[in-house]
């Protein structure tokens, strides 16, 4: 194994269709740049179409310029109108009661 794509299904109420969310894409550092990541994403794109999904989406950290360039080279576009929120630690515990 030289890499993996960890994903799960989502559902878009906007599209009224399922989607695929890519949680993690990893390729061994010494093997990057050889098309492995692209092959993994291509497989997920095909899987999304076969399963009737309306989108394939993921998050990337704003400082991860190599990944941003890679994703944009595939035609992916940053969604500027969305903000990611997270509850963790004390805030999560407090909300849970």
C-alpha cells in the first residue's frame, strides 16, 4: 500500500442527492508526484457518478499550498461562501450537557 483515500457518504439537501466526502487523501511522501493521488481521486469521482452522487468534496488547510495547487489543477474550486465550524473539548462537553 502506497496511499489511501478515506471517504464516507453525505447527503446534499440543496441537490437532493448523495455525495462523497473525502476525509483524508494520503500518498507516501517519497511517491508523491507520480499520479497516485490523482488516480485515487479519479476512482472516487467515478464511484461518485456510479452511485448517483451530485458532488465529491473535501477540506484542505489554508496553508497547504502544494495540496491546494494539486486540487485546483484537477478542476476543484475553493468554496469561499462556506465556513467550517467545530465543537471540541470543553465546548463540546458543555453543549452535550
